[in-house]
DNA sequence: AGCTTAAGAATATGG
DNA sequence: TCCATATTCTTA
C-alpha cells in the first residue's frame, strides 16, 4: 500500500523521467493519447511483470507464486548503442539515459468492488497500451518473456485471441544466453547481469540492494530495465558474432509465443477414471508387498533400493551366483536396477515381484497420483522450458507430458469393480487425457528422425538406401526382421523397440557391456554386433570421427541449423571425461539437429494456422519428434494435410538428402482420449 | 524429535 | 565407458 503513491505522477510529468514509474491510471485524457502516440513511435519496449508480493521477474529466483499486480514498461525512443559496462546504471536511482525514454506502470490486478467503474476504465486503457505494444512489431524485451505473454493471454483472455500475440516480436536475453552456451544455466536476471554484463566490473555497493530488499527494488526497476536492455544488446552482438542470430530470430523467438499459447490451453483429464485406477493400483501394490515380504522372509520397504540391496545380497547372497552385476555410479554398490533384477529372476522369486512392484508403483505415484497433484479444476497444463536442455530440445514439467508412459501396465489379478469381475485390467495413462467436445487429438511425428539425420550427415549409402526405398515403411521393423531372420509381419513391438535401442546405442558409442546388459546377451556377442554394424555402415563411423575431430579443433559442435554446444572436456587428459565429451559431441549433432527440425515444424505450423481465417487447431504437446494437436472434427482433413505437407517439406527447407516421413495418427474411437491412436489414411 | 535439503538411485520418455 | 530429460522415493 505504501508504494501505491509512488507510482503516481502529476499530469505533464510524463515527459520528465522520474525516479519511479508513472502510473498510467493517473493520466488525463490528453496524456493518454499522447502516450499512445509515443508508443506508436517507440523503438523498443523493455518490460517486467510486478507481483503482489512486490517482487518482479527481475528479482525472483523462480517463477513467483504470487499473482500479478501489474507491468512496468521502459519505452525506448531511440535505439542507442549499448553503453559500456559501468558507464550507465551505476546509481541507485534511475536517470533516463535518453530524455525521451519513459517508464510507465500498467496495473493489471483485479478491481475492487467499490471502484469498479474506474478500474474498468484503467484496465481498458492498460489493455490498449499493451495491445498496441504487441501489434506494432517493435521488439519487446523481457526476461522470461513466455511468462509475460502467457499472463497477458490469461488476464485479457476475453479481449484477445491467442492468434493475436503471433504478430508481436519478443526478445528474451535468457534464451540468447542459453544459445551461446546451453550448458550454463542462467537461473535469474541477476545471474545474467553478472555473467554477461558486469563481468569483471563493479562488485560494489549497488549489488546489495537489488535482490535482498524487495521494497527498495521498486526504485531500481528503471535501472534494471535499462540494464536488461543493455544486456540484450550485448547478447545480440554475441549471437551475431557466433552465427546464432538467425537461429535465434527464426526459431527460438517465435517459439516463445508458441509455448506461451500452449501453456494457456487446458487439457481435460478423466477424474473419475483417475481415482478408480489409483485404487486398483493401490490394491495391487499391497498384494505385491505381501508377496515380497514372504519371499524375502522379512518385512522391508520395497521402495528402498538400500533395503532391497541388503535383502538380495547381504542376506540371500544372490550376487555370488551371478557374475558381473552392474554397480551403482557413485558408491559402486551392486545395483538393484531392472537389468540386474532380470538376471536374478531365475534364482529367486523376489526379483520378479520387485520388478512388477516397481512398474505398478511408478504408474501409481507418477502417472496417476502425480497427475492429480498437477490438476486444477479437472484440467492440466504443462509448463514448458525452452532453455532446460543442452541439446536444444524442450522439456516439460507439472506434469512432464513428454514422459508419460506409452505402454499399458496389466494387472493379472481378479478385481471387483462395480460388481463386475475382471481377470486382466490394463492401465494406460495416456487414455486419461481427453480431448474437448467436438475435437479429436491428432498426432504427427517424424519417423526415425535421428536415424534419417544421421544418414544425411554421414552420407552413408546403405542407410540412405533404406530411407529412399518407398516399400520400407518402418526401418526398425525392417532391421529387426533382418536381424532375427523372421518375416516383417511377425516382428513384434518389443522386437522393434530392441532393434531401435541397438542402433542408437551403437551409433552413440555404447560399450559391449552396456549393450549386452541392454539386450540380455553376452558381451562377446555384443561386441560382435558392434563390429558388424561398423562394417556395414562404415560412413557412420567416419562421421563420428570427423565430428570429434572438429570438436577438438573448435571446442564446440554445431547442429544443422547452427545450434552450438561447447564441450570443455573434449581435449581433457582424463580418459573418462574426454571420451564422454566425444560421445556427447556426436550425440549433440544428431539430437540437436532433430530438435531444430521439430522446432521449425512447430513454428511453420503455428504461422500457417495464425494466417488461416478458419483453422483453430491448438498444439497440446511436443514429445520431441511428435506434435500433438487438438483439432475440431470438421477440420481434421484440412489440418492434417497442412501438417503433413509442412513437416515433410522441411527436407527441402533444410536441404536434407534424405526424405522425411510424417505418418499422422488420430483417435479411432469417438471416446477421444490420448493413446489408442490409429494411423490416418492417405487421402 | 521432527523438520528441511540435496544427492543418489531407479524408471518413465525421447532418439 | 550410448545421449538427454522429469519424477518419485529414500537417506543422510
């Protein structure tokens, strides 16, 4: 409350820059139209959200839990050269570097009842200002711009359509910093400033009052926004110098808007089914716990790998009956992981019970109960992180929709539900996600994307041939049939998955022990396989050697769209560190390039939908190589054709040698859930 | 004694 | 001594 007055400024004061932001609600009619005119001519906007607790996007470590109170905007009227560090913004108060720059405050919080009319007017004007900012194509610079855009969409959801944010140009220095080095995370604005702006400079007085005292931070907003602007300018130069500018502008910046829009979309979850499955899984867990205790001859905590280790190896001594069991990474204890338990399952009944217990427990705690904690009013909406990976991929949390189990868990025990007796119950968490009424989910995925990219980058003729033959519909199925010597029709899903794991393991440098563990074969057989693979696909091996060599020379590797990953250990003395960096280098080029393609697809599809007057399809999730949309039933044909065309045309866009294939899948049943997708026939 | 925190292990996803 | 994520749980 104390601060409210500080925002005010007397009419006419708008021009002279003050210490505090000018609250636009204090402006008269004339000043308001003046302000709108100024905004129309602005060269840049630097913005931050202000939260109820007084913090802003510039001094909160993580996304603030408190709700948004308003937005402060620094309106730049001329794009001046970035000031050298230490020159500006050393004072504790803000003095405009340029006299024409303005610092304004837009209140967005909900109006109190008694001053509703006035508040409505203010809200409307705030909206007018923000709308103009979004429409005029002048860059809006914001730390965590996605959160800013999402919040605007949420607050002005009635006045603005999601397509309208598509025209805006937002810049986020955090993403710029991440492109320059994806390995070092920038957790906060202060951190960004320290890394890219105040580098060796000024460790003095002013740092004290930026984060520690929240009340003081108000008077520093102008200073900090100025800093934000300067850091963005520095980073702009950095991006251009490193050849990352195009990637930044054409891929990562448009993605900000796409993710903001995605986060405003809610996915309906079947609450009743969720509760029911939680109970079924809970019952099964109790049974398995009982069985495990009997098999072990003592009570212990099944979820504790430590206690399980004691039972299996100290008490039962099962490790003495089996050689070369995998050990834990840090403590070098005998592992209780799936591969080890698989090896032990003929020696004792306990390992099998544990394996099933863990499967069911994962299902219950993460995908069923975990999902419930993410729900708000029967809906979920993931939070997307654009800077959370080193390879350029996206990540998602709350829930991690990218990691939700694909394969069902079957419970082979009698259960009595609603008086009905069933012997086998299958639980697949994806079916808990349901599309809106009148809509269906459409999934479009790049098939074998990384292998196709590898084929292209290595120009391996054998691999290219496989992709250019139209009769081959699925590479891994083909490879599995070749490897096992069985006809394609008899290849099962598990066989295909195995073939896939073999190929990627070998390509990315798996050792014989690891591969043997993975496949349940002996290390000798595994090394024979690696050998024959290298023999058949010689150019793949050449590609990895070439990539490592380049990395040694330059200190970094580059994806097809110029994404970089510096690898400090590529020339390390330590064998372990060096070879790890080598594998990371090879993996990055392929995985990073696949990420580029998938992001490009998102950007192009979004742009097409935005310019279409009729299409309303919404992106629900990106699962790395797969885009999941919610589409109005009447638009499925039109939209799916569009998606397929755009995604497959990326071959030309990116000048790939190898063709891209994008099978489309839609829900078969009108029941409309995720999972149980079936391939959409060509038209 | 009960509390929070961080690391480690295991397992799900994707290639 | 394949890569890179998130989540959950236990343990210190």
